C-alpha cells in the first residue's frame, strides 16, 4: 500500500538540497487559483496511467468516497484525460468502459514479440528526449529544446493535430468544460513557458486535453503550439494546489522524474512546499506489483485492464484512510 501523509519522498539531505533549488512556480497570469478545501491531483502516466487513475477513483467511489467532487482538479497529460472524463462520467461507468474496450491479449511467444513491438516507440521517444535532457542546463532550457523538437516533428507529420484532436475527442464523454474548477497543464512549444488551461482560457476542453497529452509532436491550437504538461514541472504539477487545505495526489509514475534533482522539479519538493504552507497531503502510488505497467509499458493498450483493476483494488484498500483524510 503506497500512501503517505507526512513521510518525505526523499532522504533528508536530498529534501534540503531540493528546497534550496526549488523555483517559484506560478499559475499563468490569466488565472489565479482561489483557496479552497480539497484538491485532487491526477498525474501523467500514459495509457496505463489513465486506466490506473480511473481505477483508483472508481475503487474509492465503490467504497463510498467521491473524490471527483473536489474543489479543484489538476490534470497533467494522461491525468488531463482522466480529469475531463471524471468531470462528466460516473467513475464506475468509466472503469467498466476500460474493461469492456480491452483488446484481447496474445499469449506465448507472440505475446513477447508483441510486447517488444509495442514498447519500441516509447523506448525511441525516451531515447530522443533523454538526449535533450542531457544537453539542457535547466528546466526552462529543457522546455524550449523539447518544444523545438516537437514542432519539427509536427512539421514532418501530415495533419497530426487534426488526427490527435479526433482521437482525444473520442475519449471524452462530454466536450464542454465543467463548472467546477479544473486546471489542465501544458507548455508553450515556441517559448517554453508553462501554460495552465481552464474554462475561462478561451480554449476548448478537447484542445486543452490534447495539448496536455502532446508528448511527441507539438499540438496546434490556432497559431500556437503546445507540448505535454509533464514538462511544466513534473508529471503531477501539485504546486497548483497551493492554498488548498487537503491535497490528494494520484501519481501513476510514483513521483519519479527524469530531471536532475538540482532543477527543483521533483514531486517531493512540491509536496514539502504544500505542507509548509499548511496543506495536508496524501499520495497514492501504484503498488510494486503494478509498477511494470508504467514507464516503458505506459502506452501498451493491452495492459489497461490490469492497470485499472490494480488501481481499483488500491482504491478499495485505501478508502477508509483516504475518507478520514478527505472529509
């Protein structure tokens, strides 16, 4: 059971080092987040991460706790899809849809070959972005380099944004922004500046989700281009919950990051800052038995049912503890 309310996610010395480098991350000037009671953070994690997030929320819901009624929901990458889905659909229905839509999983040697084939695009992407990370001097420099590479990739693809828009739209039960406060993260590919979309941004919900999930090519909204919200700070962007009394963070990647500690973008630093400002924080990470479904296997659609079921089981197990914290 991976949950924490007060234990640091790094060693004491690492936390001290992280705090000394922690930048002042701010919401874009177009929106100020009001203080509130409860904030739900849905982190990125690919296709399996989306399924796991839905499973956790459905497990909590099945046990009597509806965290979708949070005063604030922050979605990043796959978490932005989950945020948009959970804003309009019952968690149990979303879970059933994940399980019902699952493609059959091959077995034996064919299964192994298929798994390697499915993981190759992710591996190639990790290699490309890894080189950019190695050559970057800080987070701002990395965002600009990632954006430039993503714009080049989009230019080499025909109708990439239009096709991605259609794909994302098909995943959403409703294409209007909800009345409740939902923030979806992205990064401006041209400038490298962090972006936070909300219902007053003048951007359609589908476009905001598509931009937040654009981890390869840059997604176009009008004349602007955007890349994955995980490049804003980390896969969770929990700093956006500053001012909220209780913050529940669901992280398919378990708070891990590929950026150097000295860049100050780790989830642990964001949680430390929230706690110092008075927020109570709980995190839910995948159990060790489910960790193989993320990372290199995050885009394996055949793992979505198992990821959702793992999340559901965790939600059920943690429901009593999270209910006490949430209420």
